[in-house]
C-alpha cells in the first residue's frame, strides 16, 4: 500500500504547464510539501492520510499576490475618490505613523486570510512603515500564523519630505540595509518566508540610495521591488535632480535586472518595455488601485507581446478595499479589453497564468511554484463552480476569471497542507473573533488620530 500525506481524487486538473495539460478527471498525490503524482490514474493500492474527493471541482496552481501593503487592511475606504498624493496624505501616511505592532499583526492576519479565501497561496508584503522594528516583526508573525507562503519586502525612503513623506519614515539607505540583513538573519529564510528590500517610490529615493541598495542586493543575492511610473509624479523628481527619466537612471546604475519586480508601471514607454524584456525585469500589475486612484491603465498586452513577465497584485486595501485575487483577475482582463476595444487582446488563460506562473517567476520561484507538476511545491486551490454566480461551467478558465467569487474556493493548500477548507481556516483563527479584535483596535487607532 502506497501512503501519501494528501490525495485529491477526481478533479479536473489545469496543470498550467508548458504543454497546457488539462486532465479531465485526474488525481494528485502529495508527499510532504511536494507533488508526488499528477495523472489520470494513481499507482495501485494508493491511499492518503488525508483525502479529498474533488468530483465536479477544478484544481489550479495557487495564485500569487505580488504586491500588498498589509497595514492598509485597517484603512479600507479612507481617502476614497482622491488621486494618489492626496490619498496618501489622507490615509496611508498619517495612519501608518501611529499603528501599533498589535494592529500590524491583526492587519496581517486579516489580509492573508482574505487572500487564502480568494485562492492565493503566496503573498508579497511591501513594507514601508519602518519607524519601529517591532512593526516588521509583528507583520511577519501575523503572516506566518495563517500558513500562507510569504515574501516580506522591507523597503526604505532616504528623502521625500518636499513631496509629503513623513520624516519618521526617512532613513539612510545603509541603515536600511542593515535592518534588512538583521531580518534575514533572525528569520532564517526558507521557501515559506523570503526577505527582500527595495526603494519605496521614486520621489523618496536618491540616486545614492539606489546605488547603496543595489550593492547590498548584488553582494547578498537579495531580490528587490519598487513602485515605478505609477503616476506622472514618479518622473518629476528624477528630471529635476538628475535630468533624466527614472528608467534611464535605473538602467545607468545597473538596477534593471531579473531580480527586480517593478510595481504598477502605468506610464511605461515602448522603450521602457523593450529594456524590461532585455534585462528580465518582472512587472506586478495592480489593476484595482490604478483605477481607484485614477492613475491609469498600464500597457499589459504590449508587455506580454515583448516577452516581459507580468504578475498580478492587489495592492493595499486602502486603495483597493479588498485583498481579493479573483476580483483582481477579472479587472486585469476587462480593463484591457475596454481600453483596446478588442475582446481578444487578453485572454482568461493569460490572466490565470499571470496570477500563477507569472507570480512564481516574479518572486524567483518558478522552479518550485506556478504549475502542477511532479516535484513542485504542493501549492494548489480547489475551485468549485457549483454556485449561482459561476454555474453552469462551460469553460473553466473563463469561469474563474469572469464569473467567480470567494465562495468558489473550496480549499487552499500551501506547502502540502490544507490551510483553508469550506470556510474554515486551519490556523485556528475564526473570522468572527478576528473581526471582533480588529474592531476594538480600529477604535483605538481612530481615537489616537483625533487626539
């Protein structure tokens, strides 16, 4: 008798591999944290310590949210109907200065549990409230407590007061890199937690800051991310001080590499796209906040045609109001069809691949994540189309992208473990209790702001 830790039977399996294999009634066996078998028939006399009969359901690789600001999960709706800079000064920047470690931990649990419930198995936290090291530790512990695979991006700002950046967030780049190294040593990075760094935004980073960070990342093999060309303000400072476009400056100092994840990229030029493809830069496309803040619509089909790797992100809930990857996927498809007036300019298959395979490549884990293949990490979701919004299901990929919601996610499996199943989280945190605790902390936060 062959015994596996987990066996999923009778699912329609979308492997998302290079051959785009779909197994109409297939089985997956998991041993430890790896996929040990994918196919129509399991080996003879096979059983699982845990088994799921997935008859009528669809198995996909887990989705990867490549950009979020977790603390903003406490700020949903604040700064609504304002553009980026005004929104920042009404929500993220003032509240980011006063939130406590306890509030960061609860915000992390809220964001990660919502992500798991919408099919995310990995999440990338872009962290910039660096005034107290305990805030980072609380955020990391909150992420880890939910069982989600995590990337923690400890960023920095070394200027920017003239643009409204609070002085409490500003620090020299070399000190920031010291803090990044301390996090890497404390948490002993593995597949379940990676520590990155990056400049926050172009108008709060000096050229010396970029260079200091890049030297550290090159010497320690650390990946990095940054907001880039989200609005026209991104270039204003760069032209003022350096007389050139931000992408020109980054290329000049060697910043454009395959370790870089560029976020938003609304205003990329054709030449920017060419250079991203040439240097292997990945993009995190965040459609919801780009619409919410009126920033614009990035040239995603153009990037895909050029060979740029594109992934998806939800961004912080203060500029999205959710951490829902299914909603993000639908927006990513529809806005491109509308702006190009071409329904075929982007497909459901491409969008799912951005969420899974593109995300895996963007975080440097395409050898372990993004497809359902033997030997890869067992990060998977079971999608049940038998709900009013998504039934009948004629095309699985179209159903996921255009006609789904959180109720369709039957199970989320991370690193071989079922972390969410039919409304319940295996971490032991209940939604009711979490929301009760958050409500108390939100009142404390509001009282502190009023002051």
